C-alpha cells in the first residue's frame, strides 16, 4: 500500500487523513523559502502546503500564531523553520486537538535564547540594520551566494519591520525541554550537520526529548544545491515517526 493510499492516523484520537501542512518561516525569511523547501516533498505524500506570509515587526510571533489559529480548520501538520519551528511547538502545546503532527526544521535553542548562535546573529543583524541600513548590512554578510541571495530577497521584503523582527528572534524563548516532553504527535525533525547557526546538537536534543520524534539530517551544502533537501529530511523523519516503512516511503 502506498502512502497515497493509506490513511495516516496520528495522535491519541485523530483518525482523519492529514491533508494540510501549515508551516512558518524563520525570523527574517519568508513564505517563498518555505515553499521552495517543503512544497515538493509534501506534494509527494499527498499533503497540501499552506505557507502564511510573515507580517514583519514587533508582533511577528503573534501574527504567526494567529495565522495557525485561523488556518487550522481541522487537525493539521504544523511546523516551520528555525523560529517557525519554535512557534509551531508553542502552538501545538496550546492546541493539542488541532495538531496532528509536527515538521520541525533547524530548531535553534531551548528555553531562553541567551547566547545561542542564532539569537546572537539576529541581535547583531538588528543592530547593524538600525545603525548602517539594509544595503550596508547585506554587503557585510559572509555566506554562500545562495544564502546571501535568499537573505537579500527576504530582508528587503521585510522592511521596514526587519530589525524589529530580528529582535523578536533574539529575545523570544523557545520551548523548554520539559515542554517538549508533552508533545506526543509524530514529529519529523531536520537539521544540517554543518550549520553553526542552528547546531545539529539542538535538533538531536529535540528528537531525543519528544517521545514520538525522528531526526533526519542533511547539509547546508546540499540545501544550497537543492532547497527541497531540507524538506525531504523533515518529511522522511515524520514518515518514520508515523510508522511508514522504507518500502512505503515515496520520497
């Protein structure tokens, strides 16, 4: 039986087929990047992606959570990338009957952001944008060309709320490990083994703490060549958590 034919039943009492995934972007990223990562892999398993466009600014997190509330008319796969993954867990904990599973890519820390690399990066970027402007800040970005291009597009779209959005990421707590123990739905986690901003150790910690989670890894190098590599890793991890065997997996 293929994944397209089988009914995927998850959660304590959720028996309906999962039809929709609502996924949130990282802090200064956007829905276009989410689509490039997840739309293809999700389509392969018969799930439609909904990627809300972020509303940059001081209420970035609240508008993301409100989007999940508004769009989750039936139990859905929730998730996201980096801050989007953190917020998806926050929403799932508050809405256990509406979350059928989680797709979490590149979680960045637990609890208080403190000196987590992603939080420090967001803090310094917000400061640079305010002091020097967007163009000057982008000119100093030391990253692979594909990532620089992604940041340039997404950051320009985020103005004039970019710096405030970065502040949200730098200061908003992620789920505590004790919070993660309360997650019982099948959870697919994806990390990049060569990502210094989103350390793979964080993804491993999340996967070992959530009772029904699986982890699949890729690399930033692979992501640069193929955006869907990260989405495939998360979806494959979720399929493993659901209990789909390797022979049944279509991706």
